[in-house]
């Protein structure tokens, strides 16, 4: 603070007074379309000046009348090289087109004038005027309380500023009233986080353990968008910058699409948690697209369309390489009749052209390819297309490998996307080394949703789904209460899992698979206990705490270590052990091969996507690939309600991808197989029963008797 003596001792330079080292400088952040241009210092600012100026409009100089306006000056104070470059580009644009940038506030209008041809862009003249006057209360100015303060602002000329070695500040003359000095507090400055481009690579580490978790994030977004069809494929495309063909992963759905605001929100790094839990929505954390796309590849382009708009967004590590701050180009259009026009309400024409240029330079997409992909939406169709390239690598090759399959081939010759390493995920008690769900995308997508309604295509062929609980043998539903919340577990035996020595519980949350083959109870300690037994449960109520808090990892590949999950594990182990004990004594060993068929047969309509129960013993192999409700044997309407399904039902193909058919495998003599005494031979597929069958010896869990304490 300056006293009268201090003011008098200051030496004016060309009519202006300058700050000592102890004086604070007045900084202003200049932005356009919410994107920072440059941090600046203001010379000769008016009172109560905002610290953030957002350019609302850019108009020709001829349309602005500057008579009677006051003036101040802006000088660049860049925090990085990016600010310096943006400042020069901004002024070159104003200078070359003789335009004025306008920033409007509640009380002020600022007009950033174009620099003259000889300017070095060091100081820029700004004209301003006050639109409204501040109301005074009892003769006091705004913010005063029984004190008076006089501010003397010397005038300045452009010549003065260009010759000034330092920035001038206001000269304040103080008058003391009631023994208190007048103190002027500057506007509040807030610190906002800036993201370094390396953060994109950090986001991809969320799915470092399993790359299919990244694809699942994008599939979840399609389901939340109410898509009825989803296509996932990898194809080669020529990339001019690389000078060769490169593989590109595409994920295309027919959901409701995204508006410009939705796209901006999608590119934000997280967003506010929903206040109310939506049982039909999976996305909760606001990072799914970023973590998924950046795990799969370095660059991703999103093309989305609603009934009234279309937007393009580019999330790229290549574009941001070497930059100090993260840049995400977005271009939006609005529908005008049968055409899409540039939406200048959410962006300027110059910004849109710059963003399109960046997209074309750092991606395989030119204006023709963008138009071709936009044509997939057809007339007034909605949806979202995601394209990812520079795919993640595993050694000298890509992490993913893909096969287009054979035209007209069987289900075992359909196209698929596989993890190159074929590594089995680590699970406590896991014995089997063949779990196709862990490395086959087709096999994983068969079980990803509790009740599938969306048609999913992988490499051009449809993923066949079927309710797992409806494909089990000797099924039962166990109901219990965990921490005051009800739980429903469906248990049964599966022939395919028995052959592969697999077992465990499939845990779902909001209809999405979170954990598969979770061994509980005796399954953890004994490889034969529970062999072939599969359980299915939806734990949404138990794992949702309310107010947006959930006990699920943000990568949706596991649950947090919490009391509800610990209680759930304890209950699952108890119920699974009881099921094994109760059903175990009713099984016999036979020398012949046994095939456990589902208790019922089901088929899904290709139009309404509802599941229809068929007559017992019906041969589902006789049905066509695309079956509809009006066909035999159902011969009904799609409007008819679907049969009720107990809580805890998952869908999966009866002949699941990656498993060998039991009918095609060669039987081995002497191998013990299992039959159910209380079921007919037709239902379990046995042609005869061995006369010398004997009860199977029960396997004891826990320590041997000799080790137990007396």
C-alpha cells in the first residue's frame, strides 16, 4: 500500500507511473469458446476489472463505434510456449481480417482492437465502456463500509506503452476516515487444473491387466445409449502420414447419439456422480471412454449424430505430442433441412476450420472418408461411431489379433478378436488353463450382459447369446439376506464347464458382468469340489450405497474391499457348499459318457429380442439363424410378454465360443461321468445306465481327521 509520501517520491516516466517490485500485477486470462488463448497483464485497468475475459464475438472494425470510450492495454504474460503461440495467432487473425474481438460482462463491454501492421504484438489496445452503473447505498460505493478511497488513474497513450520498460500500475491516493485506511482488494483468482498430454497415457493404465475391459467400456456406452445393434471389427485402412495400411478398430452403434454438450462432457476428465441410481445405466464415473480408448490405441475419433446435430471429436496422443497442455478438437453441426450446417453458436467458423485441419493432419480421415462414415447414419438416423488406430502393441506385434472367419462356416469358424498372449486371468483356486472368456471377445460378449437385448456383431458375424441359467441342469434359486438386502443366487451344472474343469459364480452389477468364475467355499481349496457348478447373481442392490456411491472399481472389473462384499463372499460360499452337498449324493459314476442337457430349451426373436420357451426335447438345431416369434414352434406375436425369469439370469450361448463340442469329442473308456438319479435318461442324454454303477465317494473338505484336535 502506498502512502502520500511514497506516491510523491515516485518518478513518472513519460507521464506514467510504474510499479515497484512489491506491487502486485493485474493478470487477465483471455479465452475463446472456453479455450485459453493466453494469460495477459493489464495496463491502466478500470476498477473492479474481471480476471477472466471470454471472447463472445468477433466482428469487423467498421461495425464498432469507439467514440467516447476509455482505453486500457493488454500485454502477453504467457505461462508456456503454447500461450505465446496462441496469442500471436489470435492477433494475426484480428490484424489480417481487420476484426474486433468483443468480451461482454455484467457491467462491462471490452473491445480488443486489431494491432497495426508495424506492431510486434507486445501491447494491444482495448476500448471499454460500462453498460450499467453500480447502485450506491447511502452514498457509499460498492464494497465500501464507512471509508472513503480515491483512485487516480493517469491517462496513457500507445506510444507511452511501447516505450515502457515495465508495466505501469494504478496510483492510489488514500484518505483515512474513522482511523481506518482504505484497502482495495483485487478480484479473487482461482487455480484451475491443466492436463498434460501424458495424462492420456496414464488413463489407459486403468485396463492394463485386461484389454477386453477397455472394449467393455465402449460397449457399456452403447447400451446406455439404448442401441439395438453394435458392430465391432478391425480392418486395415491407409494412413497417409504413416505411408502404409494400418489396422483400425471400429465400434459402431445405432443409439440415440450425442449432442455437442454431451461430446464435451464425454471428453471431460470425470463428471458429477448421478444423484439417483438408474438401474438401467452402467456408466457412473465419467472416465469410461477415455480409459477404454487410450488403452486400445493412441488415437481415437468419435463421430456421433442425433436427430438434429452431428459432432466430431478427436482424442489423440499423436496430436498432443510435445504440447504443454491437452488439446481436444471438437467440430459440431446442426441440421438444416436435409443438410448439416456448421453450428456457429457453440464454435466460431475459424475454430471449426482449425479443428478439422488438425483431425485431417493427424488421422486417416480426410473430408471424403468423414463423409463416407457419416453416410452410415443415413437420413435422420442416429448413432455413434468410434474409430481407434495406432493400436496397443505386444512386443513387435499388436496386443489384439483378429480373424474374419469363413463365409458359411459353422459357429466354430466365425470371425473373432483375440488377445494375442492367450493369458488366463488369475483367480483364487483356478485350475483350468482353458477359459475362452479370458481371451476371446466373442466368448466374453456372450456373457457380458445379464439380459441381452442388443445385437452384437464381431468381425461381421452375430454373437449368439443364450440365458445361462436356462442352459443349466438341476437348477435351483437360493434366496438370502445380506446386511438387510435380499440376494438371489441361481445355481446349476453346466456340461461345458464340467468338461473344462471350470466352476464358480458370475457376479453382475446393473446387468453388467463384473466377475466371472469366482470360486467360493470349498471350490477354492479343492479342484474337484463344485466342478461344473455355475452360479449367477446380480448384486446391484448390495453394492450400491446410495447417493452415487458404489462399491465397484471404476474399470468395472472387480469390487472394492468392503464389508458388503465380504459378507457376500461368505454367503455365496455357504450356499454353494450346501448345493454341492445336497446334490452330490444323488450322483452316480457310470462308465458310459453322460451329457447334461438344459432343463428347458429357449430361443430369442431376432426382432423383439424376447426369449421364448420351447417344448421339452425340441431340437434347437433345426431353427434358422434368424428366428422370429411368428415362426414354429412358438407361432405367436412379438407383443406377447416374455416369460418371467428369476433374479440372477445371464445369457450365454449353449455351445459357447472356444469350447469343443461334447458330441464331437472322442469318449475315453474308464473315465467317470455323472448322472442324476431323479431325472429321465432323455433329459440327461444317456442311452443306458451301467448295471455296476456305484455311489461316488464323497470328497471331504478341510483338514484330515488325523490333523484335527481331539
